[in-house]
């Protein structure tokens, strides 16, 4: 498996600059109206309906996106995190067309992780446009590579990843926010373009990290065991899929 040093340096420089924009990305997101299924954990589903039925009290007011954007140290932390992610992506993928949509997802993913961590919400206003951007860049990448099979596996990635999360949400909506379902589709397209091994590795790693990470953080009393954000673990799992997918494929093949 080849690692690309020059691409890693260039991608890291881009990542730092893009990461500086993360607070502005967060600030520009409109405050959400009440959306059933967007809350995580024990408060998933319609809050008003739960309160009426006596199942759970209403959750605390959501932290405003503008307030999150003003959090001290966010700009520096986001720049470093996005830069690190971009370095890893560049080193793994190299100067390939698919690096375009992966680097697009780097600052978006950091912004989503920050928002989900602080609010247990994954805003549709940020995820929905990402579907279009990632899909268009995937088509252009397939055209540049003359690799339409990659576009086919990207479609399968969307179906498998998004379908898995949708099924879990339908079976137990209180255990997962619908924002996770939306995010899983975007990540499925990106990972699916890279192949079956990165896609399956990324999905599995997200669940693995979410399970063990959530348990550890709950034991340390950092998060509530019944209501912790799953989005950051999904994003870390997707990164693991990009980095480790080729090794998994080589191990099986």
C-alpha cells in the first residue's frame, strides 16, 4: 500500500485553511425548526409527543449555532483537526480525482462533529447540500478516471450504508437520530466510490467506535450513556474506512 507524502503536505495545507472556516460554516447554519427524529439517544423522535405521552421530559434548549461558532479555541482546534484529517486523506489517496470529495468532506465533517457533540443534532442544512456536492464530484471523478464501476459502487455504498441506518432507525427510533441516517448516505457514497472494503470497513468501524467509545465516555461521565452523539464516531469510522480499507481488502484477498 503506497502512501503519498507530497499529496499529504499539500492536502494538509488546504485542510488548515479550510478548517479556519469551520466556525463560519457553523454560524451560517439556520436554527432548526422542530424535526422528529433529529435528537439522539433517549430523546430521539418527537419531543412534544414524548412529553405529551409522559415518556420523557422535554430536553434543554439547543445551543445556538452562533454561540457554538464563538466558542473559544474553536477556530484553532478546527484548523488543526481538519488539517490532520486532510493529511491522512492525501497520504492515503494521493493525487486522485476522488480526493476532491474527500477533502470537501474534511471541514464539513469537523463542523458536523462539533455541532453533534454540543447539540446532539446533525443539521439537514449542512448535510443535504453535501449530497449534491459529493455526488457531482463523484461523477466527475469517475469521468476523469474512466471508471464507471466506481460510480456504481458509490451508489451501492449509499444504499447499503443509508439503508442500514434507516433500518436501525425504523426498528428503534429512540436509539438513533435521523440526522445519523442522513449522514450515513453521504459517507456511503464517498466510501463506496473507493470500493467495497473501504465502505464496509467504514460502516463497521463507526459502530465499533461508537459502541466502545460511547461506553468509555459514559464510564468517565463525559456523556450520558443513553444520549450521546453518534455522528463523530461515524465520521471517525469513515476516516478509518479510507485509511484501512485497502489493508482489509488485501487481507481478505
